């Protein structure tokens, strides 16, 4: 038993908490990578976008992986904003306003959007208008991605940011060294609290982000069937 464990008997429990929280963070990030790629695929296939597929880098730090997904999410935001700009440019003001009028039938909105993309792309898929309307009408542009990007920036800048995502395979002591450089009780408590705070917010924002994407991709699958 390490001397620090004799001095602070609750350290082993805190260590296990850190390992569990770290794995939860990585699992959540991995799911966000997959969800982002799925949304990018739909945008590329149906709306003529060219968003690059992203992948977690196992030899990189948490911050470096945060930066990868932030860049992809920011590109998705730009593409959705571009879709909005195209609609505004191509449509008469009255028709453009209809796209955001909650009283207007969704099928009519989809038909308007599809007509625009058929002109832009030459031949749009049958789901193009539906995808465009779903993205423009959801909170993806404003609240969802913006909140998640903000949390990713915070995580990258925190004590978690410099940790390699493969650290779990190196053992408990290496994890503690990477996070703290020591095993003092107050430092362990600080690290656990930091993980818990960031992870709780990150998981909630991630679930909302993934839910929006599931709604879009589910509609696409229904159309294909």
C-alpha cells in the first residue's frame, strides 16, 4: 500500500472514481464523434455539403480530441447557416418567412425547401427539403451545438485536457500521475469534483445533440424505406 493511502484511507476509492469518470467522458466523446459523422453524412448526401469525416485519435489528449470535434461541429453550424442564407436569397420574402412560421404545414415547408435545392443541385434527393427544414427548425444551430462546443472548450482547458485518451490502459498510478502528479487527498477531491461537474453538463448537452441528430436520421431512413 502506498504511503499516501495510509495517510488518506479514502484515496483508493477516489482513484476508482477518477477512472470511472474518465471512461464515462471518453465514451460520451466517442458517441458524439459517431453522431457528428452521421449528421455530416446526411448533409453531404442530401444537401450537397462536403463535411469531412472525423475520428478520435487514441494517441492524442482529451483537449486535442475536443478540438477535432469542435471544428467539425463548427463546420456543421456554418453549413446549416449557409442553407438558411441560400433559402433567404432564393425565395421571395413571404415564402422564406413561411419556413419559420410554426403555423405553416410542415409538408408545404418541405416542398418549398426541396424546390430550392433542386435548382441548386440540379437534382435533389426526395429527402433534401425535409432535412433542410428539420435542421432549420430545430435548435441545432443556436442552442444545441453552441452549448456543446462551449463545454468542450471548458473540458479542453481544464485539468482533464492534457490527459491522453489511452491512459486507461496504463494503470491507476499512471492515471493519477497524468491528472495530478501526486496523490494528495485534496488534489484527488479537486480532480473528482472537476470531472463530475464537467461530465454532468457534457452528458446532458450531448444527449440533446444526439437526440436532434437521431430525429433527422430517423426521418431520412423512413423516407428511404
